[in-house]
């Protein structure tokens, strides 16, 4: 067996002098590295009893731009589609009645306004994904951007989720801001290493020398069956190093994307396909034209109540509000509804304050119930507010099935009736209530026994 050095010599690639020079250079470099590694001044020891490693996962910084100079654009901002969106109603109700959706700013258009702001602020910002440039993207969020931006700032990618996220990681590490899109949440699995190992971990592995200004937009679907309709919030919630956001209203869609696009940390930004066409109906005053941000990690109180608390993630907020209306009208139960909005970081103070007041809480989202992030929330609430609880913390999620076709989705995703029945069966019996869905403890045991 010959050494690699001998192999190189025998094949005429190097001589002995070059090998000696390479060996000496490597030894010199390693000596410098070793000296730095053992120096308490250069490499202070990590206190593993504190959050030193955790504190390095996020830079928690905010930058308006990553380079000087004017962003490359094709038309002035005032000539863009913003003329149309700014002219729309910013709130979807008038005298309590819905305004026409075509004349009211939607969730998708709120996201568009946030993207426009940052594209015209940061010359390094690029966005790409499958069909991002054509037709305004798969769900029209980018409609109007094609006319504003040269191709190298907004472009179509191959159908390769690993390549989309992997190149986005590389660009972000190199000092640029990037928004990458995976058309459906289900295909995050095709970019597992790129999301869970590269995107999530490089800041901490570099001891905050590197930053990761990367926003990964993913849609949570409906109507498209088993492989295009899943909510995978629990997967990314489990992985350290990722910030995770899930707005449920147009106001939050714009404000939270503004927040993500000014930050220097990796963000998984969930969006519900059910909501793209929805106007703002919950935030009084609607969606501001001016720039604004939503406070990081803070849930939003959507309805004030005194008897019961419902906490939601994503589009299930609207089913919870319907349930709260019925609980008030039929049973006289005043229900507080909280939209978590954030999955990580998440400030539990507002949620715990509500539970201490009402003593009863149910959590709901469109994610499959088994392994849902809601169970982490339930565990935290149980530990933080145990002395105030008058019953168990209940979780209502989607069924543990593959997602059925659109015609059967009401049997799969949580509905108003599920929430009310779960309250009746598990926490607070409702006088005269007749259940229409199966939410009993016996059903929970059976489904787990069968793996469904």
C-alpha cells in the first residue's frame, strides 16, 4: 500500500519538495488553530448549564438592506400594481356586512405588498420557486412583481425542492436576502436536509459568525388530496434553529412577512390556501398601506371572553370563532379566542393569562392531531396553569388519515361542530347538547389502538 503522497509523485503531479512545503503549511495552520482553540480569551468555554448554545441559534437582528446602492427594478414603485391594491378597501366589512372581495385587499395581496416593500428596499433580495415568475406564482401572491423586477431577482426554479432550499441557504450565507417558495407544504420532505440541517443550524454552528436571512414560504393546502394538503407545522417546530410563523389574517400576513423580511434569521412562513382570497375582517381599520410589523412571538386576542378559552393555529381560527358564536348564543358561554400566529418563538403569557381567567381551554388547528404542535402547547399550558384548570386541556386536530379528496374534507379538517362536541365530551357538559361528531375518550382510545 502506498501513501497518497507517493501516488502523486509516481504519477508526476508533485515532487518531494512540494510535498514537504504542503506538509509544513498544514502543520503551521493547525498549530494556529490549536492555539486559538485552547485560548480562554479567543475561545471562551461554553457554560452548558446556561443557554449559551441556544442563544447562538438566532441572531435576532434586523436589517433594512444587506448592500448599498439602489435595487435593480424595471419600473418605479408608484407605477406598479400597488396602485391597484392601495385603492382597494383595506377592511372587508362595512356596517357589519361583507364588501365585495374583488374590491377589498386580500390575504394574498397583503403578502404582495410586503414583498414589494422589501424588494424596493434591499438590492440583494431575490425570490424564486416553481412558477414564481409566471402568472404571479401558483396562488397569485406575486402577481405584479414580474413587471417590476428583472429576471435575476425573481425567477422560476426547477421542480427540485432540495435545490430550491439548498441554493437559498448558500445565497443567504453569502450575504444576500432570499425568499424561497415550496408550492406545497407536503414537499418539505424533498428538502429535509436542506431545511433541518443547513437552514436551521448554520448560525449556531458558526457561533453567530454567519447569518441566515432566508424566508421559506410554504402553503398549507386543501382541495388537492393526500399529497398536497398537509400541515407540517409540527415537523419544523421540533427542529431547533427555525423561526416559524403562520398568519391567519391579511393584517398579520403583511405585518408578519414584513417582520420576517427585515430579520436575519431563518423563517418558515406558513400560509393557508384557504385564506389567500380572504379580506381582513378581524382587525379594525384593516390592513394599513404604510409599513408596519407584528411583534415577534406574540399571540393575538381575537375575541374577549370570560368562561372558556380557544387557542388556534392557522385557518382553524375561523371555525373557532364560529364555535364561539354558537356557544354564546345557545349556551350563554362567553368564549375567548386567541390566534397563536407564531409557533417559534411563542410568548405564552397571553395564553396563560386567559386560561387563568377561564379555567378551561381547547386548542385547534388543521394539522393531523397525532404529533401535532398543539400537544406541546397543551403540555406547557398544563404545567404553567395547572392550579387554575377546571378540566383537561383538549386538542382538536385533523383526522390521522391521509387527506381525502376535496368532497370529503369536512370529515377530515376540524369543523365548528368538532370543537363544540369536544368541549361537551371532554371539558364542560353543555345542557341539552346533541353531539354530531365522535369526540369521546372511547373514540380517542380506539383510534390510537388502530393507528388512525
